[in-house]
């Protein structure tokens, strides 16, 4: 069995944003998911001969776009209060550092081509999945479920049962309910369609365990002990893709490669 | 002032001679310093936003010009040190990898100065990435630690804070895993 891990753009961004301070600030400047992302990046680099880490053009373009936009937004915000030359120079240095780190990380990954026609075969299935999940989120009322389930308990403990069930259900439905506030964006759906295409492609040649490493709740589970995973499980059922946080995928990979 | 095309031409001649003879002529430093100065002036040009120009275009052009100057800085350093380090004619081979990109980039930046800026031609950020990736492979990119240290601390502090906010917000507003 072979293992393939598609690395989402947010993982590449998180692992690329790192600037070590040596002078004034006493600590490094890094993305808040940097520590979560790096173990996976290091594992992929360590086992580079196994060709496990995969990226696509869509993912790479998104990463560059995010860096450029963040720099420009920072420029707009800081411009009125800073000397233009020094601010421009600072942001140019920051962008260079991030892009250089990204370039070094991408050296350890395979860039898999996914033609638009191939992606187009899977995108409608991804769209349908999210549409159905959003409807499910709308139709689900956790208070109702907790109330009806607690109604079966003895009267003395009904309130306690309701409270416990409500907490448990609220945690379990975090990922699903979140889709109502912030569903998977168009690029996320494209990335998932590309993942589905690649997973299907690899399966034609070998038995494959296919992961999507992501810090995005539109894919990866959340909640206590990752109990909130309705979307994650649906992705697994429909597309055979295991979605998880990069640190968890790194642990799985380490177990597999022992 | 010597025409920039002449400076590029002179540099190319020195490099070609070094590749043929296996020896570096330190006369190359003069045209290289001239080119560095040209790119410095180019960077300075893009520091001022004119009403008809977009900030993203200006910054990407500044970033490109600045990176060209960085590559030249490293090139000058390596040529200067080559008699002592024995980096000869390796430094000429390496310089020949990036020189065509610098020539091409200068002509595009020069064209952009007379406006309007056509990003499909300039491809500012993409062009810089291509230059840096090539230059890094042949050790033609300097360490920017001193440049960073020379930025006023307040500018860096506010810059890091704002950048952190935008880089996180631009991706997703994800919750930490429990």
C-alpha cells in the first residue's frame, strides 16, 4: 500500500511564514499554525524518496496569492505612519523570506498535474456534497435532539441528561454548523475535487491511503478529541480521502513508516 | 552616465572571457556597480505612488527592482572575493545564469516607467520569484539580515503585527484544534 498526502495551501502558508529574530524582539515571528504544520513538512522531507507529499498548481497559486495580498494589505495599513522606503523594504524582505521558505518546502513535494477537464469531473460531486451538508446543518436543531433524547430519561435526571447531551451534540455539530457561517470557498472545493481525482487515479495503479492535510475546518475535524467530524467523514465516505490536521497526519505517517 | 545596455554588454563580455580563460578580470566590478546603481534608481522611482497607478503594481515593480539589486550585490561580493576564495571561474558561470534574467527584467521595468503599467507583461511578483529561484540555485542571493536590522524597530513591529493579521485572515478564520 502506498501513502499519498495532498498538502493544502494553508499548511504551506503556515510552514512558510517564519522569520527568526536575532535582535530586538527576542522571539521568532511565525504563523500561528506553524508548529502544527512543520512536523508533517519535516516528515515529508525525511522520506522524500517515497514521494509522499503532493501539491497541485491550484494550491501553489493560492499560496502565492495569499502572500502577495497580505503584503499589499499590510502596506495599505501601515503606509500613512511609516517612511515609505523603509516600509517597502521591510515588506520586500518579508515576502522574500516567505517565498524562499516555500520554495525550499516545495522541493520536497511532487507537483501533480490536474487538467481542468479532470477536475471538472469531480467538482459537481464536491459541490453536491457541500450543498447537502449545508442543508443538513440548516435542518439540524441540537436543542431539539437533546430534548427528545433526554425525554427518555427518568424525570429526576432529565435536566442533567439534557445538559450533558446538549454539550455533546453542540461539540459534535461544530464542524457541520460552521458551514452555515463559512462554507468551503470555491478554491477549497477545487482543491477537494483535485484531491478526489488524484486519489482515484492512484487507486488505478496501487492500493493507496490518501490524505488531505489541512488546517481548514471545511475538511479537517475539530472539537474535543476531534469529535466534530461530520464533514470529514462524508469526504471519506464519498471520496476515500482522509482529512486531518497536518500534525495528526504527521503522526499517522510516522506510525506507518516505522 | 554610461548607458545601461553598455553596462550589461560589458558585464557579459567579462563573463564570457572568464568562462573561456578560466580567470576573472576584476574590471567586471565597474559595470556591475553601474548596474546596481541603475536598479537602485529604478527601485526609488517606484516608491512614489502616482494617482493613476495602483499600489499593487507599484510595489511589485519596486520589489522586482530591489531583488535585481540584491542579486547584483551578491554578484559583486563574490567577484570581489574570488581571488581570495578561489571562486573562479565558478562565479562567472553562476553569473551567466542570472544575467539574461536581469537584462530582460531591466528592459521591462524601463518600459513600465513610461506607463501605463501592463502587469500581464511585467508579472512583477512572478518575475521576482523566477529571478530569486534561479539566483538561489547559483548562490547569487545575499542574506538580508542586515537590511532587516536597519529598518526602524517601530516599522518592523507594526509591520509584523499587520502582516500576521492579514496572513491569517486571508487564509481562513480557523479555530485551533482541540
